[in-house]
C-alpha cells in the first residue's frame, strides 16, 4: 500500500493521501457501511438471559456477497498496481513479436512446416511463465488471507472463487495479445484461428489455475518457484513434439504421456493446423537422397516394360514383377529403379519420390525422397490425428476443471501458517 501511494522510504509524492481518502467517495461509502452495521442491534448475553449467543453462520454476509466484495477488492488491487498486468501483457507481446519475426511468413516447404510446429510447441511452453506470474500475488497476499479468514471476514472458498474470477479476463487478454501477434506473422492458417484461440485461452487458464494451486499448496515461494519449472519441463518434453510418440520409450508413452495436459494442447493445435492440408513440398535442398534399387532382368522383359509404360522407367518394383511371365531370353540387362506410383503424393511420378536419370541409359542414377507432402503425414510422424481434435479440447477443459476442484479443496484445508 505504501508503495502504491508513494509513501514510505524514498517517498517523492507531494499528495496528502490521508486527505485525499477522506474526500473520496469510497471513504463516504465505507463510513455508511460501517454505520449500517453499528446500527444493527446485536444480541448480548444480558439480553439473552445470561446465555451465550450462537450465530447461525461464520460470517455476517453470505458467500455470494463475499465473492462480490473480494472481486471488487482484487480488481482494485490490480488497478493500484498497473505495472504487474502491464508487465505480463508486454512480456507476452515481446515474446510473440520475437517468435513471429524469427519464423516470418512460413510456407509449405519442409522448413516452413517444421517452423510452424515449433511455434505451436512454444505456445505450450509459455505455461511456465504464466504459472509463475499468477503464483506470485497469492504468496504476497497469503498473510492477509490467513488473517482475514481466521477472523471470519470471509470464507476461504469465497477468496478462491474471487481470485479465480478476476484472473479470467486477464488470461483472455494475455492469450489474445500472444495469438494475434504471432499468428499472422508466422503465416498460420487463418480459417482455423478460432480453435487455436480457444485452445490457448483454455491452456492459459489451466496455467493460471496451476499457479493458484502452487500458491495454495506450496509451503513457500522458494519451494513453488523451484517445483514449477521442473514440472513444466517434464510436461513440455513429453508433449509429443520434442519427443514424438512413435519414438517415445514405452515407460513414458504408457504413463506420463497420456496424463500430460501439454500433450493434449499440443495435439490440438498441431492437428488443427495440419489436418487435411495438401500441397506440401520439398525445395532443392530438402530432399533426402538415396541410391536406387538395382535389378538384373531379361532383355525381353525390359522391352515389354518399356512398351507398357512408355519411357517412364521410374516404375514400381511390382510393375517389373508383374511381367515375370514374359521371360523369353537369357540375355540380361541391369536397371536402376526408384520407387514411384505405388506411393500417392506430390512429386512428378505421383509420389514422395523423385529421381535423377542417367542421360545415357535413361535409368535412375540417384533417388530423392520428400518426407512430408500432406498434413496427415506430418500428424502421423508425431502420432497425432486430426479426427481427435475434439478429444484434445475436451481433455484440456477436463484438466482445467480437475485442477480447479483440487485447488478449491486445498484452499479450505491447507494452512501453512500453523506449521
């Protein structure tokens, strides 16, 4: 409070805050409320035949009035310390701007797809910052919370509801600042932006709830500040991006992977971006080269193969084997063949594969492979599927609700001032 009004050590304010308070509408309203309570007659032991009076409830006002009062007070605290909310909005804006300029207007080539996935992964790693930002105010206000709940000023659950409700608009605004800054700079799909915004808002709310959880359950700020980065590092590592599900050790895949909320967020936003996308391609330096398959076949078979396929000798192995009944000569030739039309895709010859032909023989001299030509291939490589986009969303919502309920219970029964 002293810092908010410019009092205390290093005070440079010339305003008389005591006089300002006495002249404010809040002061008059507070006096009226106090006078209202004083005018209400309270039963005393003398008027009750010497019996002690038992109140029907712990506090004078109902739970809804307590929540309304605490929401107003928390909003007032936020207004009196604007640097806190300004800092977290500006921090996310600068992170989004730096990220967007680093991956500016990515295309559909292999580098562009990899960059987009990394941007989406980075969105999940922001939980570490959001958790820490939401955890700090709870620890700063914890002594006041313990004092006021012990004196019956309000119920612990009212305080939890109020702090959670007040954080919702800030979570939405910070999520929008991040999404609207980074989304169009990177060049993500505009037609699916609404799902991405919804996922980011829900995940930011989850991160805020995690911060509240550690602010309630943690014995000290030092403990929670140490535990949160470790937990978030585990969550982001096992989200299925850095360590894709097909490559993940089984002891992680069948345990931590499926209970990791970051996995469902990452799966939702990646499948939302890549699901159903076509036209991915490789630039000249992005193909993976490999040597063709060498076969020795009868000369007559080569003649029949050339007749049936024209000059396109980049046929599949099955096309050669299908002509095995045409062996009529013992004279053989060596052919070099790359995989082709049995694999549907983009490269000329309708596959992920291409070739460099020998100008003398017309056969393949070197084969090339393009890893991703459709968005579904991208999802398959990470063990994801677009058909489960709603599952990813529902699990994120469920994780948020579960964490809220757990924090709700801990608010009532965990008190570190007694330890």
